[in-house]
C-alpha cells in the first residue's frame, strides 16, 4: 500500500497541474461581465461590495494582487488566477474523493491488487478530468467570481468527511469534524452554496456510526441534517449579528452608553459562554456536546471574516455599499433586505391581490449628534399580506414586478386559470384568473427544472449548441448531442448550419459523459448503496434543491448554470465510477480471474526489495 499512497498523491498533483495550466492559460486577462469587476475592485482595496458580501474571497484576492507587483493593469488577472487555482484545487480534491470511493468498491471483493489499483486511479483521472473540462466549471474557473472558490470549499469538506470516515475509530478523529466546521465557517465569507453539503456529510456520519441501517434511521438523519442546515443558514449566520444589534440598541439607546458598547458586551458574553461550555463538557466527560461546541466555535471563527466589512466600512472606502458600519446596519446587509424576499414553500401567485399591509422592520442609522440610533424609515404598512384565495403551497409563479414576467409565466405554464372573484385592500371587487396548481407545477417542470437546470446539466454532459443566451427558442443556448437524428427531432437541422455561422462555443459530446455517468450511478447503487446515497444527496441538494429555493422567474438576465456547478461535480463522481464499472465488467467478461482468486493465487508485492515485480505467494 505504500506504492498506492505514493501513486495517489502523485497522480492527484499531476491532475492538479493539468487543471492549473489549462485554467491559467484560458483565464480572463481583465474583468469580465456582471459582478467580476466589483469583486476585483473590492478585493484590490478591501472595499465593501454588494450584500451579503464575500469578505474571505476579498482577503485572499487582496493577497493575490500583491503578485501584480504594483502594475495595476495586472490586478484583475491576478484575481482571475486566484479563481483558476481555487478551481484546480477543486479538481485535486475531486480526484482524491473519487479514489477513495472507487477504492471502497475495489476492496469489497478482497484486498487491493495491481489491476484494481490502476482501475481506481483510472476512474479518478477520468472523473476529475471530465469535470475539469466541463462547460460550466471551466467557465467559472477563468474569472474573478466567487463560484470557483465556493466549489473548492465544497470539494474540500466532502473529501474531509470521507477522511473522517477512514479514521473514525481513531482517538482524535473528531478533529476532522472540527476542520469541516471551520471550513464551512470560512466558506460563508465566500458563498453559502457550500452549506448544502451538510446533508451528505450527516449521512456519512450516520452510516459510519450505525451498523444497522433502516429507512426510519435514514429519514431521521435526513430531517436532522436539514435542521442543521437551517440552523446554520437562518440561525447562526443572521442571529449572531441580530443578537449583537439587540444588545447595541439596548445599551446605547436605552442605557445611554457609547456606540459599539452593546456589541462589545455581547461578544464578551458569547466568548465567555463558549469558554464555560468547553470547560464544563470536558470536566464532565460529555464528548459529543464538547465536539458540538468546538464545531460551533470554529464556524464562528471562520464567520468572523465579516468583521472586515465593518472595519473597512468605518474607513469610508470609495466602494461602501449599504455602509455596514455597525451590527445594526450589518444585519440589514446580511439579510439582503434591499433585494426583497420571495416565497419558497408557501406564498402568493403573481396576480394575488393585496388584502392588507403590515408594518415592516424599522431601519436604524447612527446619529452622532444625538448619540444614539435613530429610525430613518419606520416601514409602516410596507409588508403586503395577500388574499388567501390566491396563495398556495409551493408557489412557483409569484413575481408581478414586471409585465414581462407575467407574460412568461402564462406562456411556460399554458395558463388558462379559474375566474375568481376577490376583494382587494381598498374594498373593491374584481374577477381575476387564478392559476391552477397544475399550471403552477407545469411552469416548475417546464421552466425551472427543464430549462433552468436540465438544459445546463446536458450542456456539460451531452453538448452545447452555442454560447448565446437561450430564450426557449431553437436557435440559441440549447443542449445538443451531436447525434443528427436526436438533435433534428428536438431542434431541427441544427447540425447543418454552415461552418461560417457555427459558434466556436459549440460542444458535441455524443452523450458519452452522460452514459458513463449513468453507468457509474447504477454500479454504485448496486454495489455500494450507502455511498451512493451520500453522492445522491450532494447531487440533489446542490441541484434540484437550489432550483426549488431560488424559485426563478422568467426571463433571467443571464444564464445561471454556475449556480449548479456542485451538482455537476457530484455527477462527475459517477462518471469516474463508470470507468471502474467497465473495468470490472470487462475483466469478468474476458474470463479473467476474480479479484479474490487473483489475490489468493497471485498476491502482488510492492515496495523495496521486489523492484515492483509480481511474485507467487500463498495466503
């Protein structure tokens, strides 16, 4: 196994080198569209960008700008290189993750053999390179956006929980769990996408700690994992700041103490409570509770990168969006209040009349003259309450801010509606066409699932027509296969376009990555269903769960495939395992000895004194 470890490390770093060379050579030379220019500018001078901020991304970006050596024309390129290297590290951890999962499949029929070893590394190489050159991930790896670094954290924590599983029986294995918590805390300072790996991590823990696996235990584990995810996203992240804002308002406005005194008192109490909790659990040998407190502590340590925003906002940098100079304004900044809210599991249809209006949360600002925080917007009557007849579970067609959204809702859902008489907030009666729940679901499947997820998925594993944004027509942005009769049936003669009019962004994969991934999916399901469940959860939580949460309206201002890169990462794992499935199938079909027979009759010996040669041996 010494050779296995060496080859595992060497092969992984070789794949990292290939990905790094490709991404750096194809990196944007300067700022590209959308948020990249802002991220580059805010990282270069450590300024405050748009909510909810990416302070850890900015800190690492600032470090990379030093390599411009004073040449401001190279600053953007250096930050783009940071994204390139973050992405190539993602590929490195994908390789090691794939090697671990393929190794488990190999060992189920006996010890590691030379043939198995090469098949394992072949699987890891193919899967990691497939993701390296996938359309969406390669694109995000070349520009100064947060998604490359966010993917790195997702790959890192997923690899780390598999390392914990390997070492779970060791005395200090809990350090891997603390490490994962710290990485997740840091990732919040880049993007929240990394947190969606929590359910998969929870299942690895459940499968390792329970010898008897049943559906009841799996359901309970899933519910607990969702509660943990919700606790981190809606508990720790906002409430740490929200409690600080409550302390600040009380000690400044009520007691009359100086600005920031309430925040300081709050953090003293928080740190003191953590210290007491760690000491108490250690003294009373409460190992699980001690580990939980340490995990929460390291999440908070990673999350502390957001202090950068307050520090730099108080310096009044040229870019200082929302001016989050204290806990109160930082809370509004983190909650993205300027962008409004949208329904996810329950809410209104797009044409729902407003029944009444409730008061919203007041907006406070610091007044140096008065020495306290004053209300600059009481938000009286600003929160609409919609007519209950026009609300529904799982609302998908909800946005009425622009007529084009309404038109597209009707087009995608083929809406006819049900004439319904309602009374609005002014007491006036009117008849409106209420969408049916079936039409609501039709929009969900046709637009949100098919157009805004499956189309992107197939870009990466089947082929892409061109790089012009798809607006549901046959000319642009569609997925293709390169197989003429399949593409003609869906889109018409797209493959007959003259070469002079063909896009350089056209990709034709002939469904081969998709087929290989499906082979790996089925193979892992049959032979390692526990780890299949883990990969499946990662795939679903970073794919369809995002579709449900974002609840996107049509049209979108740009293609959104970058948001689902982690889902494509999970599918790349199955592509790699598909190679091992083919190896095992071909080995058996060609009449070769099974792994057990091979091990007992021809035990390979690696290492010094044998020069890597095979020798006969008995068990």
